[in-house]
C-alpha cells in the first residue's frame, strides 16, 4: 500500500483500500450505496473547499409492485438523508430501470424524489433502448451535463451509446431492448459516448485551468476492464486524451456492481456499487487486486456489503475501516488499516 500512499500526496483524488479514497472519504452505506466525502483536496496551489456528495447506482427496478429492489433503493435514499452532515448533492450512476419502461423510470423518480438534496443522473443501457431515452429525458433532463461546485468541475456523459443495429434487422423496440439487456450480447458491439459528446466534452473543458480538479461520471468504466461483459467504453482513450491536460481527474462509474479501482495516466477510476445486487468478478487479473470486496456467502444478498469509512490526516494518510452487514466476512474486511 505504500505506493498508493506516496501517490495520494500528489493526486487530487486517488485510492486508499477497498472502495475507499484518500483525498475523498468513501462509504458504501446501507445495502449498496457509495458515499463520497471530500475532506481535503489540493492540486498545486488551488484549494478546494471541503464538501460531501453521495453516489447511488444501478437500482434495476422492475414493473411489479413492492419488488425488493424498490425497498433497497428507498433504503439507500433514507441512509443518505440520515447522514451528518448531509451531502451537498447526489449523483446517480445509471440503470434506474431494468427493462426501460416508463413505469419503472417513474417509480425510480418517485423514490429518488425523497432525497433532501439535489440529484444529477446519467443513464444506463437498461434505461435507454426501449424508447431511445425519451422517457428518461422527460423525467431526468439532459444526459450530458457539467457544473462547478466549490472548486471542482463535475461532468456527466452518456457512455452506453451503440451504432444502429436494429433498423436494418427490422427489430421492434422491445427486441432492441432485449438485446441490450444481455450481459454478453454480441450484437450491439462496444458502447461509447460517440463523436457528438466528445466534441461537447472538448468544448466544455477548453477554458479550464490545468490545476482544476475534475470529476467525470459515466455508467461504464473509462478503461477496458472486461469488454466481454461490456465493462468498458470504446472511446475512453479519446476521453482520457481530452482530459489529459489536467493535473488529476477522478472517474466514477456504475454498471459493474462491485468495488473496483484503476489508474491510467492522470485519471483514477472507482466503481460504484449497485442497490440491486453485487456482480461476481470476471476472470481477469486486476492491477489493484486489493480493491476486490470479499463475499464469504454469496447466497446472502447483503454479504460483502457494508460501510467503508476513511479518516484522513493533514498528510493525506488515512485509516480505512469496514463495517460489514454480515459477520461471515473475513477479518481483513472487518479491520481497519492505514494507507
């Protein structure tokens, strides 16, 4: 862990243990909720006023009433609302719905409306391909956005765009959605943000100073984690190139439903957990294997979930402590460790 510590003193947002951050305090509160707390952040001479924001992702709500995923999302909302101090805002990482129907999106909007603070969302593939985002936009607004908050520039992109595979094949909207719901579907090809959003991104950041802290939010990871499951974004290299002028960039993504970290160049990436279920890890070697969460009993829905808390010192060193829901987790996950 010493290499991570040394890097964290130079980086705006970087990693400190499973799902934790050094200059961010990260928690997975409740069943599958990721919470981020900016405690102390500096790049060069630019200071950032401390603040807190929360991340909720991957609710996968079904149309049936009183599904367990409804309550799990409601629990996440309640847990955010109970935080002291309250987060300044919440980011939702995509896949409000499971099948992209308007009733599923409306249900999610109703539950998320219970948050006491502002909410920004980006879509996932499960939200989008039944009506090509019409219902999602009607409820949540633009899928591409940016804003500044207390010295940090936040960006949201729609990373689940694919080339038109349905028109020539004569697919119905339901058939198109069914194809996109498949984890290993070979039909759509790789996802991306595509040319229009790349042009928008370049224009959005062109006047920002290189020492501006940047946080970018997408549904899929901005690196090739496991393309077989679409755990990637096809034009991530172009995104990283546009953002390469900045001293440090933090990328958050949903989609993978697990704790995960990677760093490429000036960009650190951290995955958000889902409120629906945890995915197993694919059979690949991770550059940072210590970021994997442990699930001693996958038959228990909340096993491997819990709270991560990082207490930071002025030197950007911190104590990472895990507070699991189930006693079956390994002692390593229960104990705190210094990074």
